[in-house]
C-alpha cells in the first residue's frame, strides 16, 4: 500500500466526525470505522454501512449478508477478505444505529463528503465498482441512476459497459431482500452469472 493510501486509511480509522462535529444527531455509540482500502484490487465493493455484527467484530460483511454476497460473487471467505482481490469501502464507515422498528439507519451523512473522493482517487486500479444499495448507486452512478433501485439494477448492462471503470448496481444482500429476489428472478439468471464471470476474470481464475 502506498504511503498516501496508508495515511488516509489511518485517518479514516481514527475518524470521530460523527461524534464531535455531526450533521444532525451524534452517532449513538463509539465510532468504529470499517474500511478495506487496496492498492491492487480491481473490484471495489461499495456497500451502505456496517451492521450490528460488523460493529462488534470490525470485519466487513461478517454476517449473513456477507454470506449471500460471497455466494453472489462465487468466492470464499479467504478470497473475499484478501485486499489483493477486493477493496471494501462502504458509504458510511460506522454502524449508524437503528430506527424505532429495529432497522438500520441510513449511512451517516458525514462520511462520504469527508473521505470518499480522496480515497477512491488513490485506488486508480479499480475497474469494477459493485454499487450495493441506493446510497452507493447515487454516489457512484450520478445521473445514470434510475428512479428506483429495481430499475437501476435492471439497467446493469448499460453501467457495466462504460470506459475505464464499470459499475454493477446490486440490491443489498440482506435476507430482508429475499422477497425482492423472488419478484425479480432475472437477477439470478441474468446478472449473477455476469457478476461471477467478471469477478473470476479479475481474480485471474479464468
């Protein structure tokens, strides 16, 4: 890892913006930023924010959502957690807390403006972004995002076939989205084979 990227990652892991100078209510617990930068990975996983289990472990996607995501990618834990293979940069680096119904709150608004652009700039080797969920799609796709998540994911061919850095929009792999997957069988039959192929190519398995 370059000195510049290592230094930026260190500042991110020590970040306390959401407690000391929050936009709105402060983070309701101690910050524990979770990020995996990489100087070599060609795939960037742009998720939303850590959940409760990841807040406890400090390991990204260390939960059932991670199991499903790894299945989508066709990789095991060892490959997934090798920073030579994947950079993991969520939109919010800390668990944001939960709403009154027990669901996770949106990613903190402080993270992306403070850190995302300089971090992405220091990883120019990335040529595929997996934009998971609405917040990642809004940041990485801009005007290319469609009005709904379903429409955005359904237009994946258009965003994948772009110069320099392709984008594959994905739903969140949470088990809460099992109903969405059943209603949209094309995701499994059409998109997932391409995702696995693009992953395998970049991991030099084919």
